[in-house]
């Protein structure tokens, strides 16, 4: 059975830059009871740098994840390459229960890409509630079309 995450991923990959569920308002309610969650990858031991060879999409690829420290804050950094479409690449944190975790302004770096600027890096401070736990990072390309990767990450 498809999970809510997979349904959202499929909806956002196939739809224009409208919010998830806009084309079918009952889609999330219809699949809400799903117990199984599916992810594009489960990332462990990524802080020193980890290649992401299998995360390819026609709009953008994620090629590497690494960690860092900015002051006293742990960060996560994704690198990749877009395939020429203009848009923004951003990331959002979620708990394993699907609850979005608030990231204060200035703690998430958004990358802008187009046909001339294809290489990108997006970075964010890891929320305190996720440190030492497992959570989900959604890396999203938003432009004329939209696509997302859902990554289960051991922080």
C-alpha cells in the first residue's frame, strides 16, 4: 500500500507548482490511514560526506550529503545538479509521524537554479528536536514543475 509520503511525492512530481493535494483535495484523506512509510533513502553516517548515487530525477539530482557545524549548531548540506529548469531547491524537516518541524527564518539556505546555474547546495540547521533522533528531510525542486525527495535521516 502506498504511504502518505509516497502519495505526496507522486502528486508533487506530476503536478505544476500547486500545493500538494490541490488537484485531488481528498487524496491525503483517502490515504491517511496508511501504516507503511516509504523513503527514497535512509541516511546514516553521513556527517563526513556521503555520495548519493541513486537519487536521480528528470528535474534534479541529489549527489552528496554532508554535515557541518555553524557556531554551536549542527547543519546538514545537500549538493546536486539541476537539469536546466528554472526554480528553487529547498528543504523541510519532518518527524517520523509526518509532523512538519519548524525551522526559524535564516536557518535554511534555499538554492536558485536555471539553465546556466545548475550546481547547487542547500543547507539547514538541524532542529533541536531531531538531534540524536531519526527524522525526515524533504528536498524539493519548485519551479514550473515540482519534485521532491523524501529522505529518512539519522541525526
